[in-house]
C-alpha cells in the first residue's frame, strides 16, 4: 500500500441496496426481473433488507422517462415512506441540484429526520441525463460547472443544518442571515453522499462529501481511485468514506451464477443500451479530461447502469464474501448492491453471504495505518 492510503477500516463493511422506485429494474435487458417499482413491493423489500442486515437503501431520482425507466416515484417522498415502514434502516434520497434548492431540501430533510429518529441521508447527483433537465426547463450546465454547483449546494446544505444566521455568497446560491429551526436530529448533520468518477467529482468528494460512490470496477481500479481521493482529502483536512457499486448474482454454484449473467447479456435491449451509452459518453466527454463514470465501459458493462458487473460479485456465497473482504482491504467502506429479483435475492444475500463476510472480517488482521 502507498503512504497515501489507510488499509481497511476497523468497522464492518456496510451494505446498501438500490431502491427500485423507478420501473425497469437494474439491468437494460429483457430477462425476467421479479422486481417491481410500486410502493407495496418496496415496503416489503425495505423490511426484508433491514432484517437481512443491510444498513442503507438508496432511492433513485429521475424526472423523465428513458432507458426502461418509464415510471418514477419521487425520491424524497419515497424515502420518507420507506423510513416509516422500517425501524433501523437508513435511507438515502437522491437529489438533483437545479430542480431542488438547498433551502427547500434542508427543510424537507430536517423534518424527515425528526419524524424518523435520524435515519435520513442525501445523495447529491450532479446530473448525466441532459434530456431530463431540458424537459423541465432547467439549464444544462457544462460538466465541471455541474460539479461546482453541487459543491455549493453541499456547502449551503451543511451550513443551513449546522449554523444559525447562515450567510453564503456563491455563484449559484446565496443566503443572508438564514436560520433553520428545528435543525436535524443527526449531529453534526445528516450524511451527504455523492457519486462520479471524473476529476471534478473526485476533487469535490475530497473537499466536502461524507461519502463517495464510485461505479463498479476492478480491485486495482477501485484502489487507485480511493488512494487518489483520500490523499487529496487529507491534504484538505477532510475525510471521506467510499462506496462501490456492484450487481450481485449469488447462486448455489458458480456455473448457475455465470449462466444468469450470460442470459442478462444475451437478452439485452441493444437500442436502449446504445442510447444510454451515447448519453453518458457525451456527458463524460464534456469534462476537461474527456472522461466520466462510463469512459471505459463496454456494451456489456452498460447493460447494468453503474458498471455493476465489473465489481465481479458473481458466484457462490463463498466467492462473493471473499471478494467483498478484498474490496474492504483496499479501502471500500460500503457495497451498493443491485439484484435481478430484489426481494428473494436480498434475503438470500443476508442469509448466506453476509454471515460469511462477518466471519472473514473477524479473522482478518487488525487494520494498520501506513500514514
């Protein structure tokens, strides 16, 4: 390990799942997905996830149809409903700066925080889907400008939650002597997540975010990102935890798991996958380095929105548990998981995979700082 990295957290690795509050499931494929986007399905799923040992659920935000997501429930209201149906699960509401103003969101989240005993968090999404901005009359900013706006959004949000008489003078948001009461129960504030793989995204995480979500990747690719982000965060006097996206296919045999992956790819919707690839490639090319989250994604990778196949949590419970602990060893704090058939596969994961992860963690040597 380099001197820029901390080897593995002493804390148990955490688990989150993508909430299917939009239609179409988590793969752009015509394979059967016994997953529904309605509230009753999601209410039961949240309860199963909580009982199965998951720590977080992440709701998705979409304002318009595209790539199989023809129907979408709004993320903040849906998050609140899932929190009301559970007791321990934390729910992360995805937020788009532009449609939301930080003052409105700060008040929404503070109220939900009081109503749910401090279990709400937010994921600030800078935006990759130009059509959903233009469809609702929101300006589509250049790549790095979107991240500048997101950083101001986070600074404003945290300031409102932690300060009285908050004053902020930015290029996108301005506050003068503003006090929010009551403030959230969580101290110092509800957790703030963000995603992205571009230079602007990583630099923003190293300055202001509590958590950074990265797309699925190889172990070496994930480690390189973590070393980069955490090295910069320390230089900024900041710390950030890391979550990685993974599409999990856990089956009793490796052959069975690989057969499911092959069927997903075989039944992919080529037009929808290519359209999604074009959209995200254009968004990434707008960054100064000409790359974004999906810069090195193949057609097969793009079938799962966030490169979840690349993380390779596909196989038997034993294989997947070993790979999760390997992710932890390079600095991953959380696995953000997607599944084909959410209810039954979340239960299977909690019953057969998660206990193996905890057993392997207990046998691993104590983490060592190389600082």
